[in-house]
């Protein structure tokens, strides 16, 4: 490792990891996870692909992952690992990857995703830079406090399937840049199928049909959502207002 990457790892281990550990996150490499209310909260430090030995840039990704919604996506034919074709869906390799994603989801697997910079007082796609250990003190004065003040509260507010449903249904707390309009309503449909209320699905499905009218693959997926609803009559929980 170069000087800059050494400085990054020192910052990660000594300044950022203790803050997240105190918030009950567990660490795996550059990703921190916290399971609560049947969802997983994720904080991920992403390095710039153009980093060099003398210059290390990174950003902080935040996410909320719902295993129940991920299973439903799979059942409806939406999710497949990057390396899997439809013909080997039942392969051992696929099943191992599927189990791994449910047990240790990545930030990119999350249903709600945002970068810390977009939640800060001056929203932007914020990247921090290290060239040597001498920059760690100034970084430590900015990054952990920003994460505690702006990042963690944002994902804690979404720490349930019901909270995710409300986010996608109402449009409050939506990510700034990492969510398309049709994905918003697709997720709203998933969470309504999971936790209700069922009567809200009609309006969401109408919006999905309009948003996907010129997108054949997505339009077919809306058809599968409708078919799933008909095959799984509303449970007591989904019927609640």
C-alpha cells in the first residue's frame, strides 16, 4: 500500500470505525452493517477507482436493505447476480451468491441508497481526499461528526419495512440522485405487497403503468406485480388502513 492508502486505513480504523461500533454497526472491510427491525442499515466507504499511491479519495455511501423486499424482487423475476444468465438460475453458484447477498448485503443491493454528501447542509457528491497522515486530524473533525449528524439519522429513520414503504409512497426522504421515478413506484408496490395497506396498490400500479408505458421489460414486470397480488390475496396486515 502507498502512503495515501495507509493514511486512509488509519483514519478508518482509528477515527471512523469506533464511531460506528458505538452505534452498533459491525465491520467487514470498508462496509459497516447494522441489523434492526428486519432490515439492514449500511455505511460503505468507496474509494475512487483512479486512486494512486500518493492520493486517496473516498466517498461515503449509505443504504437500507430489506431482505423481504429482496426476496419478493427475486420471486417476481427482477434480481439476478451480474454473472448469472437465466439458463443457470438454479446453479449452485447462483444459490451461494443469493444466500450471501441476503446474509451480508452490499450497499449497491440496498433499496434506499444515498451518499453522505447529499445529506449535508451544502448538498453535493462529496469526496474526501488524503495524501498523508498529517491530513487525518482535519478529516476527523469533519467526517465522523457529519456522519453522526446527517448520515446515521437518515438511515435510522428508515429502519423498517413500514418506514421504507412510507418513503417511497409519499416521496419524503427519497434519495437525491440514485433512484429513478419508476423504481420509486416499483419499490412502493413491493412494500405495499409486503406490509400494506392493500388498497393503496391501485394508485401505485396506475403510476407504474404510466411510467413504464414505453419500457417493455419494466411494463412486463408491472404485469408480474399485478399477477402476484391476485395470487396472494391481502393478508390481515396488508388489509389494514
